[in-house]
């Protein structure tokens, strides 16, 4: 795969459960050479801790509900302050509520950074449910049960889809079709990212 030089891009992946955020993150990280921040992975790690917070996180994840905004915002802000994340990052699964998106904007504003693009991975729910049920047999993720998948989808529609509108209004949303082979989907993501990089380069050249 062609690899671009290190780019200071700040990108968010938003999409329903099973849309391919994790799968496509791996490819995009390699392409852009930026670090990855997956709140799902961070929280699954926290879930394993034998603490009151770990217990609370486990209850939320296993029920398919969101972990409280304050906890997630705290974890993400702490991580983004680390030097490794100061030159761009791909966020997978964050922000997931409008409150998280606002807090993220505030955080970026304070550190003089801005989001380059929020990429929506859009796909038909029924197909995604089938993907996750298939994954359940191979990987055994605790939240890949039919009941929890249903709740995760409901939460996406009610809590996370308003974030799409939030970014659309700010002119940073790009929606791509997340159906097709992983290579086909990545091609669409690459086109979005390349176009953003070109437009920021030409802005830099003219201004
Ligand atoms: P999170 O870990 O973010 O899970 P999710 O959003 O439910 O999404 P998944 O990880 O299941 O799917 P994905 O989009 O990454 O797809 P993947 O590439 O794996 O969150 C889990 C929980 O943590 C939440 O429910 C919540 O409790 C908590 N949480 C996380 N973030 C939070 C936040 N910000 N605030 C509050 N709470 C938070 O692909 C899925 C499957 O499909 C795989 O088997 C893959 O191999 C396959 N696949 C991928 N692409 C394709 C393709 N093109 N064709 C065929 N199969 C494909
Ligand atoms: Mg994932």
C-alpha cells in the first residue's frame, strides 16, 4: 500500500456498530502514519480492571449502553495531551454524543487544533447485525449478543446520529458507503482523506 508522509490530520470515524471503524482504522493508520485512539478498546481495557469504575464500565458495555460522557471525555482528553497524539490522530468511536462532540471541540480550541474531517461509515443495519453475529462466533466479544447488538443500534440512532448533524453543520462531515469489500470501502476513505489533504495544502499555499 502506498504510504503518505507523516500528516498532521485529525480524523474522526463515526458509524453504527459493525460498520468497520476498527477494520478501516488499521488501514488508514498505516496510510497516514498517525496514532489510533479507539474509545471502545480503551473501555474494554478499563472493564478488565477490578475497580468500581471497571465494574461500571463493564455494566454499560455488556448492556450496550454508552459509558457516561464525563468518564469518556476525561479519558480522551488525557490521551490527546500525550506527545504521541500532538501531531494528528484517528479517533474511532468518539465522539458518540453531542455533549462529547462539544467537549472535544472545546478541548481542540484550547490546544489550537481543529478537526480535519469526520468520516461517516454508513451501512444498512441488517447487514451489520449479520457481520457482528459472525464475529461473535470467531472473537467472542461480550457485547456481540443479539440483545446487546439491538441495544447498541438503538443507542447509535438516538445518541450518536445527532453527532452527524453536528459535524454536517460545521462543514466537516464526509459520508461514505461502508458496504462492499474492505478494500472498496478503504478506497472511498482514501479519496476523502486525499481530497482534504489537497485542500489544506492549497489553503496553505495561498494563505
Ligand atoms: P465500540 O468498540 O466502539 O463498538 P461499536 O461502535 O459497537 O462498533 P464495533 O467495534 O462493534 O464495530 P466497528 O465499526 O469497529 O466494525 P469492525 O471493524 O469491528 O464500542 C463498544 C462499547 O464501548 C459501546 O457500546 C459503549 O458501551 C462503549 N463506548 C465506546 N466508545 C464510547 C464513547 N465514545 N462514549 C460512551 N461509550 C463508549 O467490523 C465488524 C465486523 O465486520 C468484523 O468482524 C469485521 O471483520 C467485519 N467487517 C468489517 N468490514 C467489513 C466489510 N467491508 N465487509 C465484510 N465484513 C466486514
Ligand atoms: Mg470497533
